[in-house]
C-alpha cells in the first residue's frame, strides 16, 4: 500500500476504472454470446441482435476498452457469420 497521498488516490482511481472497463467488456461478451445463440436458433431474425451487438462493440471501442481495429474485426466476423448462416 502506498504512503504518499497522490499514490493512494491513483490506486483508488485505477481500481474504479478497471471495474468500469471490466463491466463494459463483460457486457460486450454477453452481447456476443446472445448473438451466437440467436444465429444458431433463427438466422433470419438475428439481424436485430446484430445491431445490438455492433452497438455494444462500438461503445467498448469508444471508451477505449478495446482497440478500434479489434472492434471492426469483430463486427466483420459477426456479419460474415450471419451471412453464412442465412444461406
């Protein structure tokens, strides 16, 4: 545990930010899982879930939780998965 006041504050702030980042990332993962189950259940109606998942990925990228290129890669793979299942 740090002795300096500013270092103590940094520990608190970084713990709080880590919790927020973890929440955003877990929400994104949950959305990805929901999309996968929606595609497996009924690919024709999974488009709405794709929009929701894309939004969750974009929010994570906007907050800096994931890199913007990683977000684009994930979205492209989801679209590809949906297109493959719809055929």
